[in-house]
C-alpha cells in the first residue's frame, strides 16, 4: 500500500503533490516469458515519459530514488514487477504525463493520487475514466497519540512510514543551527523512503516553516 | 535490532532515525527499547553506525513478524508469501482494472493500523478483524494480515501474535455496498477501544462516466466525509475489467 490516499496537508498544499505510479498485475502481465518481458519494457517506457517531464522524485522500491541522489538510469536498469513510483509538484505536469500515458496505451495499470477534484479534472481533459478509487476517511482511533499537523505533513509522504517525527525534529534543529540547508535535509530524509514516492519540495517547504516557527533555545538559526 | 554496548561510542547518530522512538542515549551509550522496537531496520540502513555496534539480531517467530510488516525491504518467508512477498498489504485498487478484485456493488475496506506514526500491537488488528467478521466482511486473500488469522469465524490471530508490535499493518476486506453502513458503524464502535490510530480507506468501483462514487450516499447518511485527496486507478489496463 502506498498510503498515498492519506497524505496529510491542506487542499492548497496538496496542489503541489501528485503521485503517479505504474503497477503490473500479477497473474495477468506475467503469464508467460514473452508477456513478462513486454511488460517490463513497457514499464520502462512509461517511466521514461515521467522522467522526461522532470518529476520531483521517481524510483523503485529496493532500487533507489532520484530524490535521494540516485541516477535514474541505474534505478531503471533492471525493472521488476514492482513497477515504479513518482511525484510531480504541479497539475499541468501531471496532466501532461497522463496524456502521454493515454496516447501510449501500454495496457498497464496506472494509479494517480492527489486532490480528487483536480485529478477528475485532469481525467476529463485527457479523456480518462477513473476505474476504481480508494477514498480516505481520515484518521480514526486514539488521535491524541498523533504528532503535530506539521509533522504529519512530512511523515505521510512516505508510503511505509519510515520518516519519524523525531527525524523531522532533528533536521529542524539542524536547519536552525545552520548545519544543514532545508534542501539537504529533504534529500537526506528521502534516503529513508526508498520507493520514489517522497515529495522533497513539499518537505522542504514544511521544514522551512517549522524551523522559522520554533527557534532553538540558544537563538541563532538561518 | 540490538546495539552492542561494548563497542557503541554513544555518537547518537542512530537515535533520530528510529521510526518509533525506541533508541535513546543513556550514560553515553545508545540503547534500544526492545519492546517498542518494530524491527523496521531504518536505523541500520540510514545511520552508517561508525563502529558496527548497531546490528540486526536473528529474529524468531513470533517476533520475526515485526520485521516482515515493518521493514519494506524484507520479504515474508516463502510459506507466507503473497503477490510480491514484500510489505503490509495487497495491490488493493492499484491493479483492479486488470484483476477485477473489487466489482460493482462491492466496497473494499482498508484499515491501516499504526498509521500515521503511532505503531500498533497486532491485538488491535485482531479487534478490527473481529468487527469485520461481525459485519459479514470477506477478508482479502493474499493479504499478510489475513494469513495470520487462526480462526476466520471468530477472527482470532495465531497464538502469540497479539503482543507483537509493528510499524503498521493493513486489515483488508470487502463488503457488499448494502453492508457498508453496518461495517462502518462497527468500526466506529471499536475505534475508541484501540490503543492506536488507523487510517481508514474505502475502495470502490466508480460509476457512470467514472466520476460518481456509489459510497457517497452511505457516507452522507452517516455524517462521514472523505478527505479531499484520494488514490485512483485510471483504467488504463488492457484488457480492461468492466465488472
């Protein structure tokens, strides 16, 4: 599960967070060796379309991601049935990618996450018909255990919850002390999220806001 | 995970990498709270421990389950492997345009316990499973959580698992649309009794021109709202499952 339906932010902030991924279907796209090889080739071609549009991140679980500094060519060297994941930070880019996906008609499952109405609008423009949707009903249960909204805006950007509130606090402090830039902190945090779904530009925005809000006890900061 | 106290220099570089705040510095050494640790392995991957004090110890059942759920780079053992063998859940809506796992008139119920950021004991998952059993839900096949159920009628987990703690786990099931209200009522009832949170998701086939959600009237009746963002399968798979 990518957890991408549950990415936490205001609607305005979500306008800068679109996840797009391609996932071959087991038992369908790997029925024989020829189909399997064709599937892997198509996956790579679809990834190339995304890469051409300059995503904020693209990667594969276990193979690395561009946001953590890995080389795109190396990440895609040996594509597997995991498919790939990517993030773009504006609607126009998401629309351009999905338009090319439709024209390509590769026949593989494509999933997009983001603001529902904005995605519907893209679909109408591009000529896509959403097949199945995972709607989020938010967080239930013992909510008093949750960290702050600022923390959630970053931690929910990782599909496997590998970025903790403590890690965010650590980097906020490092930024305030001038030991690291928000951009470098975002890149380092992306190393904990190896799938290519982590939105570094959004993370940098939130880190900047947090660092400005909470000044360290000893003063200073950037 | 363990930290060899003989060689730990107390540099503290592993502390902030812990996903569940289980590593603390004490008397100039880093130590791991083994009860809180979910074996996600993030500390080992990210820290680059300068002395090698941070180590993955050999895990045996039932503790090993912590790692299979929490460490996305660790495969489930062969006898419990499903789809790709990694992770906490199935492909849910991701490949539904090909597989037809969720058909018209059915609703997928995706309860991700421990997300965001609280972690969870598997006993919480058992409580959710039991609520879903009472709702008459069909548990998802090929789901790691379903594989850990001992008694499907009662919704009980295999022995010893309730006390195991994971970063998150996903209870997946599906119900008929007409059973959705009852299902959500039962989940609402159990939610305050858990000692964790869960992210609540519902999967549905879209109707009409692809922009109408059949679950909307049920949610409206119950006073529930969906968040402004969602995950959608765009129907680009071929051949397309129209069911």
